[in-house]
C-alpha cells in the first residue's frame, strides 16, 4: 500500500535549521508590521507541520524552555531519528509525532491549542487535498492571535523552471529506482539535452542557476525539491485565500527587508502596488515586480493592529547583538532582493556600540545621529544579512540547561557524521550555524574541559574524528596524513579559541 500520496519518502530530507520558524523571529516580524506579538514571557505552545529531520524543532525546544513544542512528520525514518536525538538531549518540552496531515486535521491526536504553527516548504510540495488538511488543522488548533509561518515555492519566479521539473519527474518515473538514483539519471539526461542545444534551455538563460544546482547541491535536497508528484509553485494570492478559510490574515514577510518597501520598490512601482484594492493582490504584484521564486509568509489569526507608540515601546525592549566579529562586518548587505550598500555614517555608530556589548534598540536609538526608525531598520537588515541577531527579554532570562544538553549531543555526533550543522542559543531563542570543525572543537572541549592550547585542542579533536576516517580538506584537496590534519586543526583551533568561542559565549551557546 502506498502511504506517500506522491511525496518522496525513500530518501530522507536534509537536516537544516530555519531561523524564520523561531518564535522570536516571528514576533519580530509581527512588530515590524505593527501587529501584536505572542507573549514570550509566559508559557506558550508551538507546532511544526512536516518537521523533516527535526533539527529546527529540537533547537527551538532547547532554546525556549517556556514553550511546549510539538512537531509531526509522516515519514517514520524522520520520526525515529528525531526521537533518538531528543531522547539523548533530554528535551522534556518536545513531543514528536508520526502522523499525516489528514490524521492531525481530523483530531486523531489529543493536542492543545497553539500560539504558533509553522511549516517550511512543504505547502507547495503536497497534494491539494493535503493543503486543505493543513488549513483545516490551522483552523482547528490555532489560538486567536496565533501566528502561522508558511514558506513555499512561488510564482512567477519558478515559471521558467516548470518544464524542467516536469521533465525530471517524467524521466525518473520512466526508470524506477531509488529516488537519488532516479535524479542522477534524470540530471544526466538534462545534460544531454543541453549538449544538444535544446531550444528550451537556450531560450531560458535564467535556468542556468537551477541547472548548475542540479549538479552541485545535496542530492537529498534535490530529490525533495524536484521529484514530488504534486509539486506546484503557488501564487501568494492563492495561499492567502486558502488561509482565509482558517480566519488568517497576512501580517508580513519573514524576510525582514520586505517590511521596508522603499528599499526594493521605486516610487513608480510603489504607486502601481498602491493602486490595487486588496492586500493579496498588492503582495502578488510585488512578486511580479521582483520575480519572486520563494516566499516566507507570516499570517495571524485575529491580528491586533498596534499604534506606533506601542510598536516603538515593544521594539525598544528588543536586544541586538553581533554574531560576527566587528572587524568582519560588511556594509555590503546580502539581502533577499540583492545586495545593498549600508551607509557607514549611520551603521558604524551602532556597530561600534554592539562591539562593546549587546544593546536594546531603545539604547541604540539614543546614540548620536540615531532614532527609533533608523535602529529598527538597521536591526532588521543586519540580522537579515546574518551579522547581528535580535533577542527578546524573556530569552535573555531563559534557563540554559536544555540548550547545554542539546549542544553536547549535537557536538558529540561529529564522531559519526556532519549531519546537524547548528547549535542552540537560549539567548536568541533559536539556533546558530556551526560547521563541522567548530562542533568538533566544542566536543573536544567537553571531553577535556581544562584550558587547552590550540595544539592541545587540535589533538583532542583529531582523536575524535580520526576513527571515523573523516579527513579535512585544504583548497579542495583531502589531507590524508595525520600531521597535515593536525596542522590545519591547530590553525583552525586558534581562530576558534580567540574568535568563535567568545562569540558563542556571548550568545550562551557555550
């Protein structure tokens, strides 16, 4: 019996953390867009639909001890792996379920009402029937004032690639095998079409990025991105109308820069948008103007609009901290709509203050030449470019025991794999990216807690990684000799001890 409903299940999805799903990020989006957020200083409830490998749910549960987290996936391999990690990390506030969207929507599981419901990517991967189940679940279980995060492949940005996805699926179906093998064969066939100068490829130069990614990206990701039978990029207007059945209204984009239209829309384009009478039409027109291919939408049930004074007061309480060394901060900001050059005379005052210590936005607004509106925009853009991060007062006071256990578990896994590439920050209420070598050093420090020199730390790290056969690379070349690996580990350990570790300590990761 096929229980997959056309959804790829023989290959597990990649492990990833998506910060936009965190309660803190969603609250910040609400505040940027003048909507009353969920209170984080008292117990709250959270549900993730389709959790994949479960890393996002684990990190959020570890970082937010005030929350009760639930997450469901219908793939038993995903559920088994996530439960094993949660057991080892002893996360008492996380419940992982193996259920379909239909089972959840029908109330087959006893659940509370939720303040947050999130789903990453899957809404455009599943059948129309399953999309209805998702909306019914939201309508049944989301509290008034509750927040939904829903990201999805979007039109019109995906339009040129629709024939590409169809061809990949048709070719894969013609040659039954494991999904990654099917994808490999289909990708090779696409390459032959390119070599034959197929007019479809030649006439769509924008396809180059997607064609290149077919050859370089993680096959587990690509299988889930392209081979679902019911894969369908969606227009925002259709998603908004779907969710209207659950009494949801659009609050804003989890891509923070989109809260500032003057950044990405000319006066002429803003006038075109403003002519349209309905918000779903206006938002969809923006996608035509920007050729949007992926959306990160935030909806609220019974959104309470707040005035500018309360908005300023609540945002003023938000903290901001650097997540990279001050010397490494770039004012050429990489944002969803492209690169933007930040003004040094405005940004450097704030960045210099943050180099001394974290500040609230209210404190930053009192710096020379600053004001409330300017520091809010700086916080949003610098955080979007992953050079700062914001946090809420409740997280600054949160206990860190669960986060410490989870980080110990995640770092210990470097003995076996490079699967989960993030650690938990109770200050930020979410995760932070951590590469293999950084997590390896973290594991080594837990194994030998005494102060270690870079050379000593490198030796302990090598003893952890060597039995697995894993080796480092320098400039794309694998280092086979132990002494070469130790030399590179020692070099990296110096950077870790002097730069990475102090940053992690400020974020309460370490």
